[in-house]
C-alpha cells in the first residue's frame, strides 16, 4: 500500500491539428511545427522515464500520479491539502500550490522538489525523493 504521493506535472498535451501528418502537437502551437512537437514529445518521454525510475526504486511505497498542469481543479486542492498535512501554514501551502502547476514539477507529499524544469535525469529524481523520504522519516 502506498504511503507517499508523488505528482509529476507533465508537458501540456493538446490536439491542435487534424489527423493529418502532424498528429499531436503540444505547448499551445497552432500550426504544424516539427521542432515544437519534438520538444514537447521529448519532455513527455522524460516524465515517463522519471515515472518508471520512481516505480522501480520505490514500488508500492509511492502513489505516482502524472497530471497535465491545466488540471487545476484536481492539482491545486490536492497539493494544498498535502502541504497542510505536512504542517505548512496557509500562506506557505498557497505558495507551494502555485509552484506545483509548472511544467516539470515533481511534488512529494505536498512539497515541490522540482518546479518549472524536470530533473536532469531519472536518477536525480529518485535521489531527491529518497533524500526527502529519509529526511521526513528521520525527523518524525
């Protein structure tokens, strides 16, 4: 049974074209732009690699959720409640909540470990989560 919750905020994913040659294009692009598609797809694949690495390292200890940053109806209250359970005051929880909507954010139990830029590698994401779990377990 999962005892900790990690939220991975992935790149925006939207269908901006027909079903022609371009297919899915992310990042708010209105035209067929191969460079934007490649960048967006690369970021999504990086999130997938981080997800797989965290699952391999922690198994059922973590509840892993991948979310689109536009899903604020779920993301904001979820992060706020977790931050408050963590013991953050309202103002700090609101700041944490705002940081959680950045593409590439990694949030562990209401604490933003990375925001606005994914960890350089899945190994670094695992290390950051492990360090935080060790710190919180040691402080309890």
